[in-house]
C-alpha cells in the first residue's frame, strides 16, 4: 500500500471545518482525497461524491491524480488543473487549493461543457 502526502490549501474566503489555512494529511493510493480529508476531520465541501456535480472542485497546484472514477470529468478540466477530490485518488504527493466550485463552473461554461451556462 502506498500513501501520499496531500497538502490542502483553504482560501481565505472559504470556511472548511477542521482546516485553518493549510492542512496536510496522508492519503492512500486507493482512497479518494475527499473521504480521506473528512475521515481526518477536514470537512471539505461536497454534494454528490460521484464526480458529477462539481461542488467539490479544487485546483491541482502540484502532483497527479487518478480521476477515472468520476462520472463527469473532461480532458479540458485536466488541462486547466481542475480536479474533483470526491473521486480523485493520489498518484503522487499533492498540493490542492479547495473551494473552486465557481472557477469550475466558469471553466465548464467557457468550454461549453456540462452544466454549461445555465448555472452562470
Ligand atoms: S461532490 Fe459532486 S463532483 Fe465531487
């Protein structure tokens, strides 16, 4: 079993119970980042937890994730360094900036990808 160090950066305008600024945790390669964070008491935002709704979106600042379990994730998301931590498994040590739902919605709308402009 391989575990990676995941550094979670919480922006100032976002409230995450259990995290103040930056937190670091170990996440097994088979675990989703969101579930591991919540198990460690860091209550990251989420809704569907299936890689569909984009509520949990985060910016990948450093590292690599396996996003293959997400129900809706696009190459354009990956190219923009946007990930869905609810269905992201670490493939290296990571640094992520959470609370990027708005950025993800803007990005998806700009690329004509679901949910499109209806949410903007
Ligand atoms: S919680 Fe819905 S996509 Fe992650």
